[in-house]
């Protein structure tokens, strides 16, 4: 599939301009499959962005099997005010206890096969983690490269799209290329026994025991034994 970003300016309730950043990921079998949509705006809260995204997906279902991106953009320009009004009303009724798993903190563990342009690659990952407010670790142990991330589920999903669709490395001839050798080892909601990472750090380990200790300290012993240990054998 392909991904692209569109920025649009929409007049909001008080006639102030809201800059919406929309990321569309169109799967290979689009439009018979719905696109992945991500919505960001500095003028809206994350909850409001999620509401806009949900409404766009509802509209997308009505246009299934026909090109829809243009229609979705027109729709959001016309209906943003209503969505934000509804969002504010719902937000006042909701308690923090009733948050669904979509708003919970999620965790993602990825395995990369190699990094040819390591310095540039690492810089890119640090930038993505910072922009999406994700915390965790980029871990190097011998030839093993792992990325462990924690954050909002929507941010985790957007990170995955970036990782799959951006030219982050170079091939054997030095040309920029996408990451084709990435594997998602685990994607799950963060549980009470899991420690929350406060920052995103790049770490190198000289022995498997050091790597194991990192996971154990974070309350992720099961994650290590299920997904990381097989890689070390």
C-alpha cells in the first residue's frame, strides 16, 4: 500500500483556524479495504482527534469499494464543528474510569534484522518516538536489534505505519530504502505489573544477561522468555 499526509485548515467553533494533519495509509486492496487514518492537530486534544478519526472511519465505510479520500476530506471540512461539539459533550459525561482499551497504554516489541546506516536510522527512530510521545528502548545486543515502545495505541499504530513506509535505511548499493525485514514480536496492552518507561533510550548490551535484566527490571520477564530468548539461541 501507500501512505500520504494531508494538511487542511478548517474553521472551528469560534471561527479560529484549526490545522488538521491527516495521515492516510491505503492498503494494497484499497478501496475494497478501509484505509488506516491518523488525525493530529495542535489545536485539538488527543480525545478530539480520536473522535474525528472515528467519524472519518464511519464515513469511509459508506464509501467502501470506491475511492474515498477526497470525499473524507470534504466531509471533515464541513463537519469538524459538529464533531468537536459532540466530543465536548461526551467528554463532560465520561469519567476517567470509563476509558476504553483504545485509550489505554500499549506496548510494542519489534525485531529488526539489520541497520546499515545506523547513526541516521537511530536518529530517525528517536525523532518518531519523541513526536508521538512514545517511551521505551532501542536495544542492541550483538546482531540482535529490538525496539520496545510504550504509549497511546493510536501513536503505536502510527509508529508502525512510519516504520513500514518510510525510507529509514540504505540498501547494499547505498540507496535509501524502506524497512522490509521488521517483525512485530508482540503488541499488547500495558498491565499493572509492567513498569512504565519514562524516556526513550538507545542502549547497547554486551551479554544476553544484561538484556534479560533490562526486561526483568521492567516487569517483562514473560515477554523476554517468549519472544527474545528464541532469538538468542
